[in-house]
C-alpha cells in the first residue's frame, strides 16, 4: 500500500490485479474448454502466462510495414 501526503490529505492506494476475476469469468463460460487467451506481445506473456493453461495460450507480435502495424500470431493457434 502506498501512502503519501497531498495538500493536507492522506491518499491511500492499493494495487491489485484482475486476473483472479478474469479466471473466474472464463471458467464460468459454457464452453470454457474452447477459450484461448491471446497476449499482444512477449512482455504481456512473460508477466501473465503462469495464470493460464499453456495449451490455451496465443502469443502475438506487432510487425511494422511502412506506416502499417500488423498483428501476427507468433505461437499458438
């Protein structure tokens, strides 16, 4: 928990992740066994892959082609 003074008031911040809520919502879906989780880049994969089953993970990469940005699947299906 971060605490710092701000013009005579004390502001408290609590940083939490919504991963647990996302896991619960995905598990509650009627076809939960058919759900894949796609990560937009390697950084997101490195931070969050341990929370999801490895078989249902897709990793994407952004490729630049001049002024265009194209998202391509790097790993997964």
